[in-house]
C-alpha cells in the first residue's frame, strides 16, 4: 500500500491509497483520476501514462529500463529529467508518499 498524490496541471490534487499489486498508472485509473490515458494498458508502448515525479517527495523509484527510456522520447508533453511512465512504477510500501505531476497532454 502506498499513499500517492496526483497533481493535475489545472491545480486539482488527489491523494489516494493504492494497494499492491498495482502500478502508479493503475492507481490513477482505479480512482478515476483524469490525465492518465494508458492506451496500451500498461505494456510500455504508448507513452500516455507519462508523469513528472516530484523529486522532493523523498521516494526512491526503481531504475528505468531501456524500453521505458525509449518510449519517453515520444510523449505528447515534453520529456524532463523527472519523467517516468507510471505503468512502469509498481506500487509497494517503498512508494509511500510519492507525488507525481500529470502533464498537460498525453496524446
Ligand atoms: Fe502505455 Fe504506460 S500505459 S506506456
């Protein structure tokens, strides 16, 4: 279980408890949070689950795999140093307190 904060570009902030096994993407979908499309269903192909991780939240994320790295070059909103695919972030206790910003556009 992890408490995850999703911040929308319009200013909406949603904080939810997401149980494992899920991903940060799935946590958004389960809670009807706008801003995550996840067109490929979580297989790291579409880039529409793009998030910007708040680097001040203190959560250490799993390392990025090559496929995720490649897909992040094709996202609708610009890639930044803190960009991740939320479908590649499995929820565990280690993600408790994670804060992500949703991009302006996903497709
Ligand atoms: Fe498609 Fe994450 S849901 S890349």
